[in-house]
């Protein structure tokens, strides 16, 4: 049982925003390219973590 709110509502937008920051902001930020790239990649990685966590989330513990 997955959580669509976590997977679709949080994980995917964070990955998209991280990718957009990584692509579009460094050319505009002179002197801060490495910092902006680091922040963009960190947001994208955290989005992937939330996406995976949403796939394994269950309201009721599954005991077999």
C-alpha cells in the first residue's frame, strides 16, 4: 500500500524543482555555481528519498 500524497505530492515535485534549480540557476549566479548545484542536487536526492519512502508507507503494519 503506497501513499500517493507522499510519493506524488512531495517526492516528484522536489525532484523536478531540484532538476530545474540544477539546470537554470547556475548560469545566472556568478561565483556561486558550485553552491547552487549542490543545493539543487540535494533537493533532488531528498525528493527521491521521499518518493521511495512513499512507496513503502503503510498505515497498518503488515505482519505475515
